[in-house]
C-alpha cells in the first residue's frame, strides 16, 4: 500500500489517505459547493430500517439478529435494479428490492411487509450532529444533496434535517443512479460549477467513493459503521461523522 501511495500522480496526492501515514487534506482549489449523499450520511437509514426489519422478524418468529443480513440482501438487489435500463423510480426499486430480499430469506412477502419498509423512508431524520454541522458549513459554502431517490421521497428527509440546501439533485431528475457519472455530471451542470469546485461527503463506499475516484472528485467518506475502506477507490478522507468532516472543510 505504501508503494502504491508513493507512485500516485501529484494531483491525486492532494487528497488524504486513510491510515497511519495519512496525508493532509488540502482545500485547494477552494470548493464552492459541498455535496452530500443523504441516506446514511445525513439521515438514519440503517438505524430506521434495522429497527423496522427487526420488529418484522420478531413478529414472524425469527431472530432479530438476521436484520443486518436482510438489509444487506436488499442493498444488493437495489444496486442491481438501479443499474438496469430503462430508468425506474426509486420507490419502485425499493419495493422490488425488499420483495426479492424477503424471498431470498425464506419469506412469502406480503404487500403489508413491503409497504412497511417503504413507508419508513420518509420518516428518517438526521443523525444527531448533522443539523449543527450543516449550519456551520453554510457559513462558508453552498450545500447540495446528490441522492438515489425520487423528488417526492427526499423532500420529507430534507424537511426533517431542518437546514436549507441550495441544490437537491435526485436520481429521478438525472435519470441515473450513483455510482453512474451521469448523476454527478448532471448535478454539476445544474449547479453551474466544475467538479474541482466541489467536495463530496458520503457514507457510501460503492455508490459514492467509487464515483469520486472515477471522476477525480475530492471525497470524504463518513465511515459511521467503522468499516474497512476500499483501496481501489482511493484517495478519500476517512472520518467517523459529520463533525470530523467539518474539521477538514473548515480548518481553524
């Protein structure tokens, strides 16, 4: 890994690398817009869905400890469906993904089961540190959300965050899901900035850091679950929460 870091281009070495020999995060060129993933990064995606899945498992006489595996299965199916063409609305992918996951885990999924999970999405509110962190960032930057969601879903989550965003770019509007470069390039055109005038902050390794790596966009990975990153998609900063991201973006 050390040798790999040494041989990276000078442009890539402007970014921080995770690990004990991490480099300093450099805000040059200065960003104009800080862009965010929403689900998981800003709002409590995993917490809400794990709670709902756990309740369902208990009601079905199954071990609630299976909730994480079922959610992982849903994520795998949703990524597959998001990559298909023609573009499908996320609300449809959400339901199809949960049906497929439930079937794979031995359930006969009822409409009420699927709707229970779908109905949980608009209820997701922010992680505790998020509103104050965003207010601090608004003192210096414009803020944007890039989300694999629909217009009529994300509006509820943005309202629950309670902090204004200058731009909210949905997969529905861009007709593409992350990690496709299409949604990022659509967003930059919409915002009237270049990719070098942004930093992308996200919890998603595959959906977001992969895209940042391929596009050459500065990325900050919000590693809320304490997971191992993917060295194939370096460089990115590795932080535990949004407060740590603010420290990088607004150094004293």
